[in-house]
C-alpha cells in the first residue's frame, strides 16, 4: 500500500483525464512514459493506470492530493500530447482502485475487462460505483469502441 492515503478513515485523491497523443507516438515513447512513472510514482505514493488507443490517452491517478495535483500539472504541460481534458477530480474515503500499480499501460481493447475485473473484486461500494462510472464514461468515448 502506498503511504496511508485511502486506508480506513483517510481520504484519497484521484484525477482522471484524457488527451490526444502527438501524431508520432510510438511504442518507444509509451515505454518511456511508463518507465518514468514506475520510477517516480512509488516515491510520491501515486498509483493508477494509463490507457492508450486510437491516439487517445485516458489516465487514472490516485494518491495524496498535493502529489497527484502536482503530477497532473506536469503531465498537462507535456508536449507528447494535447487537448488535455480533466474528467474527474475528487477526494474520497475509500481504498485505492489500483493499489499495486505504480502505473500500468493498458491497451484500449483491454481496458473494459480490466475495469470490470476491478469492479467485481472491489469490496467497497464507493469503489464499485467509481469503477462503474468509469466504465460508463469509457463506453461513451472512442476508447470504448472497437471500430478502428
């Protein structure tokens, strides 16, 4: 478990955003993003996931409010993407949704299955509701459709 955020009686902060990748985004660039996250996120108590497909990023970040907010500001200024849209920013009293993922890259075609599995494994009603809402948002977006 990262820090004590999200444990019983503790608030955990999360930010969910999507953005458009630069046209030349390739596997090497994605690997570098994930490598940097895996190197730095544990030190700051940040966990989450990054989905990439059809030129779109969808990312869930969770952890201590100041750390997540600072990371989001850094990410928002990153030249490897544009059109950053903040979808959710919230503090909740619940456990982490992705406690063992300092940052995982999930292929767009796999994200629904990952979120559904997490929802079925979640014991906290708030977690289940949050994951259900993520699935609804995903299914409304281009990432949730497999017509490419």
